């Protein structure tokens, strides 16, 4: 299974990748929305783990962009705590 991790915080990304690597998953890590969209559309991962707080664009916009042309499962990973999020 190919997993795309979209996370801008290096320590969080490392922790998630360490946890998943032992499961035999193929992991790709990108740290911004533009790279996430490009990778998702060209490499077609099996699942996307997406942080909402990215440096170049909102993770919700990344999700919408990917969803516009792909049905890849997307799991949101975020520290946002507001109910609206």
C-alpha cells in the first residue's frame, strides 16, 4: 500500500512515518499543499494522510483539489480543535 503523508512539521511527520514504516507500507512525505496535489494526481497513492495546517495553502483546499479528480481515501490529521473544522 502506498501512503502519501502531507505534514509540514518535521517531528510530527517523523513520528507518523516511524509508526507506519514498521507495518510494511510504502511512504511518501511532502510538506506543502502544492506538492501534495501534484503527487496525489500523478502518483495515485492508495491513501492520503493530510494535515490541515500547511504553509502554502489550507489543507481543506488541498482535499478539495485532490477530490475533484480522484477518489483516493483521505484521512485528516490535524491539531485544529474548533468544532467548525
